[in-house]
């Protein structure tokens, strides 16, 4: 495999030369949680993210919690980015490193990020090399024991960090993943997507919900920056196979389905094809000659595997 991956240490050095610091500061969480400290929710917003927070008491039974690094890549998602940021901060996780990498948004996103800057470990808003480059740059500053990224049009559900870190600690797994709720912004409806339990032999079948995935820094690898749509899928092929993982059989995040999202944007068709060709090239992961066999096996053993997961 001859994929050209970036040197994250070089990315970190570039940020430090611009005045950044390393390691980053931890998000400050008061004893009663962050809800009363954060900017007030808009008048018509209630419930989780806006007027409700994860109970800080969930963390009082343990003196030390592993450091968790969350990266948010962002570009022109002003309608969603505030709920993304709040969903990270209102987890009230006591050892959180939160990094927001905005690609120079022109729609007001930067003003929202700045509004929450007091509680963000590091953020910037400037032109970058795209989503993969933004994520890699963010992770170049990471010092957590566990990692994840959440895009600026998705958000975490209540109490997720507590559940995920407890599962990491109790299981010794390197990769934790869960279900996702797709939210149709036009129809205002949620749809539960039950992630298929991941088996190495079937790993070429797309099954993982990116915003519901977390992993140990010990297995972290940079994203392939030539990809624009399938960057998470390709990362799982390199990073997850052969490592111990655990499925949490409940939704961990919400993915907003809207016209600007890559997965629902008809104009991105050729980009998806280009990514597929790169991933299946001889220089990368090669073609999937047994695709039909994999699909048949998944259908046959799926119900059994779900019961055993």
C-alpha cells in the first residue's frame, strides 16, 4: 500500500509557529456543569443541547478520567455548528480537549465559534485544504488517550462520553462504535440506523456511522487527504481491522440530513466515484472481487451476529 499520508508532527509545528500551544488546555467544567455558564439558548430551543445537560454527578465516582480529544472540522454550517459545539461541551466530561478547525467560513460560523471560545481548547478559522486536512490538523494537537471527530452539522446525544469512556475502560477495546439517528431536516423526522457489528472479513462493506465512532490514540492514523467523501470509510479499513472493538447498541449521535450534506448532495456523485476509484486502486486497498459474496454472507449471518454482539 502506497497511500501518501501527512506527517501530523509537521502540522502541529505549523500551528505552533502561528502562536498555538501544546499540550492544549482542558475544557473547564464547574461542579454544577456548564449549562449555566454557556451562552443562553435561543428562546424557542429547549431540551438536550439547549436547556439540558449531562448530569455532572455521573463523573464523581471516579477520581481520574482518561483524556478525550474531540475534533470538529467546519465550513459554512452556520445552521448547525452551535448545536455541535454545545453537544460536546454539555457532556460535562471532566478531562476533555476540544478542537474546532474552521476552513474560513463566510456565513457567520466563525462568530458562533468565537462565542464559545472560552470553553474550546483550540480553534481557528482560516482557509485549509478541505475536511481531511482540517481533521488531520486538529488531531496533530491531540494529547488525549481517546479520539473522535464530530462534523459541524452533526451532534452527540446526552451522556455519550460517559458511556463510551466507561466501555473503553471496562473492555480494553481500542475502538467503540454505536448506532446513529439520521434527522431529515426537511421532514423533521428521526430514523434509527442500527450499525452492523463489524467483522474483519466484511470490513469492505460500509457499516460504521462516523459520528458514533471513538478510538484509542494507540491506533490513530492520519486521514488520506486526497479523499473528499469516503475519508472515514478508508480510515476504518486501515485503523480498525485486527483491533479489539465493542458495539454500544444504542444511538450515540445525530446526523443531520440536509441538502448541503455530502451524503445527500446530488452534485457530489462524481466525487464519490473518484474516492471509490482511489480506494480500490492497486496502490491502495485494491478491488473487492468478492463483493457479492460479502453481501450474501452479511444477509445470512446478520441476525445471528446482532444477537451475539
